[in-house]
């Protein structure tokens, strides 16, 4: 299984790091991707350099989109739109962090009529877009898993993979 973590400026490092740790526990190939190859500063101030640019890695099974600022804007970005169009059919699952549902909304990958999960800071923006956010930690729409982010993100990944309680205990879930 191949897992990609999509980085963006100001991404939530906790979500990205936990997704990579889950992939390691599951013995999946994992890597980071971003629009460009330059280093990106996360919300907490750490600097990460993505392994791949979007167009260089189009074959993956699972995608994790950590939350971050300007997620709606990223969803309107032509490079992100083109890349998602290339990879969408091959994806088995997409896990959205705290407010990453905003990006998936702009990309047309979520339906307005279906409820979704998001961190409380994103709820008002989602309501303004016509969505029905719910106070649940995880909700699925087809292959997209929206979460409240943070610890809910790796928990949803482990549940989807059917992994043992031992792995959950390792991460403190």
C-alpha cells in the first residue's frame, strides 16, 4: 500500500506526522508531496521538505490531507485540481484532517447533501459553503473520510486498515 501525505504552507504537523507513523506501523510505503519541492513551514514552526512534487507521484492508494490555512484556496489551485483529476480513480481512501474538507469541497470531491466531520474551527466556513458538518469525529462519503483532525485522523486510518489495538496503544489511541 502506498500512502501520500499532501503538505501545504502552514500544514498541521501533528496530523502529517501521525499519518506517517500509522503508515510505518502498517508497513506501508509512505511519502510526502507538495505543489513544489521547496521546504514548507508547518503551523507549529517546523520545516518539512516534501519528497515529491505533485506531478512526480500519481500512483498511490491512500491520500492524507492534513489541515492548514487557506484550504479552500488550495482547492481552487489549477495544479492541485489537475493532480487530483489524475489520481482520483486510483485512490482507495482519502483522509481529511481538521479543515481539509474545505479543499475537497473546492475540488468537487464532497457532496453538499451529505454530512461531514471537521474540526470546530472549520464548521462555520463549511456551513457557509452549504455543507452539513456534524459533531462526529469521523464521517465517510464514498472513499473520502472527513475527520475532526488531530488524533481522530490516525484513529480513522487504523480503523479503516483493520489494524489491531496494539498499534492504537503504540500511538496512544
